[in-house]
C-alpha cells in the first residue's frame, strides 16, 4: 500500500485538490490519498508547516507527504523533495518543511528538475497539479528520490520561534490558533519539565498572555469554569490557552505572535 497525504490552502470550493488527486491516481491507481487539510489560510506557509508537523509522524513509514501552499508558484522558487529517515515530503522550497527539517534525524533535500516526471507543458499557476502531484505519485510507486534531481544544501528555512528559559520561567509565543479558537503556544511540556530537578514533580505555574494571568494548569477542558481563561498541555505537548466551550482568541483578543510567559509560582 502506498500513501500520499495532501496539505494545501486550496479549500473545498474549487477543483484544485480534486485535480491533484486525479493526477496521483492516474499514475498510481493503488495510491491511498489522505487529506491532512485543505483549509490552510491563503498563502500562510507557517500555518501549513505547523499543521503538517502535528500530523505527519502518525502515518506509516514510507508515506509521501505532499504540501502545496505556494505564493511563489511560477517564479524561480524551486520544487523539492525532502527525504527523512521515515518519510518523503514534496512541495515548494519556501520553508513549508521547516519543522520537518528541525526534527529529522537524517535529511536529504533534492531539487526536482527531471521534467519527464511532470505533466506535459506545466502551466505557471498550478504546480500542485502539474509538478508536485505527479512527482509525489511516482515516488509512491517506488521511483528513487535521486532520480528527480540533485541534492541541495541551501533549501529555505523559516525563522522558527523557540521558547527561552529566563528568570524562573519560560518566554514563548502564540504559534497557532485552531478552529475552536484555542490558542497554541510554542512552549512544550518538556520545556516546563526542564525547570524542575529530575525525579521531582512539576510545581504550580502562572501563565501571562496579553496582560491576563492564568494560575495553574487544567487536566482537561471541562475542568475549567464557564468563561474562565485556562491553560492545558494539549495532546501534541504544547501549552494551550482556552476557554471551555468558548473562543479564547476572540475573548482574549489574541493573535499569532503574541508573547506568552510561563512562570513558577512562588
């Protein structure tokens, strides 16, 4: 079984995603296609990078992950294949795989130049269909990644915000807001764990965001009272700000990039 996942900003109104699926299946009728999401904000490369990062590792080894959020389509930006110890990633060289690069134990990136794997006469506005989909499908049929082009070292990487330990706490940022309005930060449980000696329990903390103090952590959403700004380490291991059955983004006027501080309670 060969699996190809799709991540894009194409939405569901137009035929873009379906066209890519058709190309993949025409080349490899045995391919199993899985949509990660097509609801990335238009041209939002960071959102695509984060969404892919939180999903890719749950797929079987050998899965081909195709991601197309491509403001530079038709320009000089390169099409690439990133190969890790377990997966293949196909898409534009615009930083969309930055979080994959960060986690990979082994990494090789190929500039896709072998045009005989493309659809004939690729157009300037839809490389997802004309270049990336056929390349992903040929990969899923077992064509070696080296057949598509040479290895490059100067691939594009986004400036990935990392949390910093400072003065009895951790300083981070909001990196994602999900469809429920839950506000996800780049502070991980492992970052909090690092503030305490090994073998000891994690102590009480206070989270400060947009002038609002949140004391303590919840174990599950329903533990919070109505309208209570609360914090939890979510199932992906990130510190998340939420309001039970409400939208934390709108209630607290939060946005991506907002500073967040987690401090030990004294």
